[in-house]
């Protein structure tokens, strides 16, 4: 059970199963049947070694949080990381600082409600390639990952990801699964998020605005930045 904003449900399912370590590619899902507005039946490919006992949760999952309800930390080690290529890509600060405005222009649900998170995929020129919105920050990123797995090249070796809120440990975990080399957010990162970004080789950017940004890890990917 997960609390989510309806829409892009197949992408959410695919992204969630991937970031949970249950699948490693879209082809690991044989079929997804949306049997009601609140229920889906997923059939995994025969070769997928899925052991339900390894994925027990206690209670409900709120907005597809990567940690909520997990019964032991060993479950975190079962996820599959596409580690980014060291030192690449390299982007200018001006590319990053224009991304929040591009995101805001496409946040249709946020414009209507004022209470929806977004996750967006950009290329190294700052062009917005894909965007997903959801009441849950984790769902928005899972939807973005799932839609890429189903429709376009994956993992994100040369792509940038922007989040509308703060950066938690769980969001870095999901982005690392996708091979994200640079994860940016309008808000702040947690200390555990910074630690995991350091461990997985990801550049982490917080407090991204039109006139400033903070780089917390692997600053060599951001050429000419002055704020740390």
C-alpha cells in the first residue's frame, strides 16, 4: 500500500520495483494490470529471483518512502546501483541555475494545488526532458525513473535530475540506482543524503536558485562554481 497521486501508475510501479531492488530492468516485468483505481497486479518475468520474505515492511508505505517501514537496514543493501561515471558530465553553474525556472513552468499540478512535488530530468544543456509530479517526493522520482525505463535510454549516465523540495537519504538512494551523476534540489540536503552521495560518486547540489547554488559533493562536475 502506498499513498500516491493517481497518474503514471505503470511508471510508478516500474520505478518503485527498480529502486527497491526487486527488478533491474523494465524487461523483468512480464505484465502490469491496473485492476482497479487503487490496485495493480504485477507479474514478474520467470527468471526474476523474487523472495517476498526479503521485502517485508511493518505498516504502510507513505508516499513510496525508501526507508519507511523496512524491518532491517540489510534491505537497503539489496538495491542495485548504476554508479555514475567519475568526473562526467561537466556543466556550468549557469546551466543549473536556469533549471528551477524551467521546472516551475511545467509544474501543472503544483500550479493548481500548491502542494505537489516534482522530479525532472534535464540534459547537460539545461533542456527539460521529462517531468513527473506527485504528492510524495519519492513517488515523483520513482515515476520519473520508471518512465525512463519504459520509454527512453536508461540509466542516466549523462543526465541531470532536479527535485522541487529537499534532498533526503532515500531520494539519493533512488537517484543512485538510476546512475544519476548530478542530483540538484531547490531545498537542502540532509547529512545522510550528503554521505550517501559521497559514497556513490554523485554530485549533490542544494539551495538551487537563479543566482546561487551550493555544491556538497564532487564539485569537479560543476565548472566555475563559487558557493560551497
